[in-house]
C-alpha cells in the first residue's frame, strides 16, 4: 500500500481529456503524507456530536445527507491537516451524469452551489451516463472514489487545470481508492463535453472530474491549494440527521428560544431559610436572645390569665365592705 503520495517523478502521461487530445507532460510530485489522515468515527453518537455543529450547511437539503455527513466528519477530524477551510466539495457518482452531482459547500454561510461533472470512460464502458466501476489503476480511464485534497493550478492540455492528491488507500471502505490520482494525472479541468445547462448525458473523461468551462476557472480559483473533495457512491454510515427539537439534547442550531424543551435551563431554587431563624426574633441589640423569647411568652400568659378573671367577675373589682 502506498503510504506517501511523494512520487518525485517526471512522467509523460495521457491527459484527462476527450478522445484525440495530445499527451500531456507534467511534473508530478507531492510531499503530502496521507498516513496522517484518518476516517471519521463510525459511532452514531460521535458522528452526531460532530455533524450537528455544521447544521447550518445545505439549508435546502440539496446534497445527499449521508455523503455530506461523511465529508463534514472527515473534515472535522482531519482539520489540522486541511490547509484551506472555506469550502468543501461533495460528488455523488451514483447519479446519472445529466444530473447535478457536484456540490460546492460554503462552510461559512452554508450555501451550496450545484454543478455537472464528468466521470471516466473506464467507469462507464457502456457509455450510458452511469458510472458503475471505479479504480485506482493507471491507464484504466476509471474514476477514483475517496477523499482528496486539491493541489496546485497549472496549464497543460487544458489550461487552468488543478492537480488532486488522493487520501484513500486501496482497501478503504466502499471501494474508495485514489492514491494514484496525482501520478495518473487525475485533475480537475474544463471540458467542452460538460455543460451545466444540459440535463442529458454528459461526455466522459479519462478519469478526471471535468467541469463546464464556464464555471471551472472560478471553481478552481476558490478551492485550489488544500480544500477537501469527497467523491463517493454511498455513505460510509447511516446518516444521523440534523438536530431535532425534543430529542433531549441541545445541539446543532438549537437555542433556548428555538427549542426550550432541549435547551432551556432549569430555574435555580432560592436558598432555603436558615432553620434556626425565627420571624419574631428580637432586633439586634434588644437584649439576650436566649431568654428574651421565653420572657415574652410568660408575660403574654399572665396578661391573658388576668383578662380571663376580669371577664368572670363582670369586669368589676370586688367591693371592700
């Protein structure tokens, strides 16, 4: 298994382009150590804790949820290794080529930009617009699945092309394997056979994710130099979904105002009264508190007894003869 994408080779390889294009001469080298990258956690609770911090992404639910969660979780656990963190890209190669299946996700605003993208002719030997086989083998003209980091911009057969570094070694789950991307010259480039306005079958590349020429320059300018791309056909794990009010956990975009059931804090009980404090306690400096209370009670008893005697005698004092 190739642990480092440092190839340091000068190779003449076939460019990712339509039939009839000239071979492309390119220096293919990278010092990226892919062994440092890890897959996102498999546990639903761990994934939920990560992806719900990104609940602002894709408010229109345009991107397949499972793939978006994979990309976000991978981005999060490998963040120190990802130089550019303004955007990420998700590509769903299970979809027909005439559909939008490439999504640029703005990590700050959450906005999503959909586009068409080509797949390799080796992944679609029937030329029916559906990619059904993938690989990491040179000269196969196949699309490679997995996680990528974007590389540098260069001018080759297609001007303003962008190199890609594959991060998923052979044996990765879901058929992901793309560590030969740079040596195969699997690059992002413009191609006249891709048209964002067309909903019918797009053309095929030699394995590259080719884009409509009208959007390729602006796309590459935003993501080159270390942005994350995730190309897949199915998610690594079942999606956990966005935070849901009433699930007992205050997460995602929930607040005490938007979801008091999950986020409202319990009211703080006032401190209990001191059990040794009496409401009728004499004011400070009013004498000895230990005996003052008892004397007051004795006096009250004597007054009450005297009043009772006067009532029995009609309220008059007895005469003295």
